[in-house]
C-alpha cells in the first residue's frame, strides 16, 4: 500500500470530478432532464482520465513497489539487489 493512502492531488482531483459527475447526473434525474443526466454520465469517465493524467504528470503518489520488495528481502535475510 502507498504511504499516502490516496491523499494526492491526482486522487483528490479525480474524486472531485467524479463526485461532480454523479451530482450533475442525479440532478438531471430529479428534474427530469435527460440532457443533464447524460452530461453527468459523460463526466464520470473524465474523472478517471484526470486522475491518470495528473498521476503521470507527477501529482500522484510515489511507486513504492521496489522499496517494498527490498524490505521483504531484508526480512528474509537476503541481500538487496544493486
């Protein structure tokens, strides 16, 4: 697991856009406007794109997989790879 537990600008931006998408879609359903509903539906996948792009730009958390693998190796008495 990441040390930041998703508390990154990329994650929060994706959540905000996703939440806005569901709010817009829900309002569209309540007022009976299918156009507004479908705008909300169209915004939902954009949240995934926003999160992925921001993460690629460096606003996501660090990848700890290499560090984790080295820590597991130390636990089992293995020398870290150099």
